[in-house]
C-alpha cells in the first residue's frame, strides 16, 4: 500500500481522523524525542523554531566548502568592465556582466526516508536531519527542488507486505521551520507515520516484506522505489532509512558535494 499526502497538514489531518491520541504508540517518551503528542502535532504544522539555529549553524559552517555553482561573468553590451581585445575586434558584447545563469531544468525530487531501527536515538536523527537540510538548500542553488518525507514499514492488509506513507513539504519557498522539524524529529516519524501505518495497514513493527538488511535485496527495493512512488529516477534523490555508520554523518561535506555533483548540469 502507498499513501501520499500533498502536505504535512493533510498528513496530520489524516492522523487526527484516524483517532491519534496520547496513548497511541509505546509508553516511552525518549522514543518520541521526549515530545508529547500535542507538541508533535503543533510542530508538524507550525515547525519548531528552536531547531532552526542548529541547522542554520551547520549550513553556514559548510557554506564555503559546498560546491554550489558560482555566479559567472558573461559577455554583454553593458557591464562591470570591458574586455579590450573584444572591443578592438569590434564585437558588440565586449563588456562583462556577472549573472546567475537561469535554470530551466526539471525539479530535483528529494525523497527522504525518516524510518529508522529502534537502535537509533533521537540525537542521531537530529544530526542526520540537519545534514539533509543543508543538502536541500545547496541543491536549491542548482535546480528547483521538491521535498518529500516518507516512512516504509511492514503492512498486512494486501499482497504487497508494505505500507509507504509520504508527505510533501513546501519548497516554494522552502518552509525551513517545518522541514527542519520533520527531518530531525523522531517524534514526527514515530508518532505520525507509525500510527497511520498501524491504522491503515496493520503495521506490526518491521520493515517492508521485500526490504531487508541483505544488501542485494535492499538495493533492488530502493532502486525500484522512485518509480513506484511516481518519480522519474534520473531527477530523483532517494535518501534511504537511517542506519548506524551512515556516510552522511561520517563526512557530511563529502556526502553533500557528491549528491550535488550528481545533479550538476555540466555533468549530464
């Protein structure tokens, strides 16, 4: 089963209509980043401004090392300075003007799986989320982006053996506060996505049937996922579930730059 929502607000409305309450889920506040249900619902809709400075700090610290395209000098009839050789040759565009070249490319679809195993704590997920947010902002300098968060869990109401629940986060402009919260809070994923999955597909605490820690099976599942979710693979970056030893946390700058390079126009 695949369930997609056009916004985080629609996702929360679904959870409420299904009867989410403080007793939904397990009785361990640390599992939910020590959030109450009321806080989770509030932050999902309004964002959590207390998380933004930490994310922005990371983004600022990476700014000089992230390989985003720079503004370029182009020939023009008017500009900041002349090129004497062009002028002497009688070229009409002998001046140079600094511009950020327009971009007509298709949007990059960033699909972030917020699912994690029970062994991953909220602090780990918060750090992971800030790195992903830095990447979202960096890719925004190259091409338009669309941002979606999703959970992939076991389902037991149809033959697929899975339930994938996905919601879109506004990126025009980027809703930084909401994106920061949804990408970094275990409370959001484990309260909202897990509850909806339980209600709609009888989620029982595991991964989808066709996904496992076996690398061959896992890679095939993830490779097929963008198309099944309705996205063109060549324009899609799928960030897989959180795991211990995640390369994005071992060397965030290298990881971010590699993702950027994959979507640079000049590398097509």
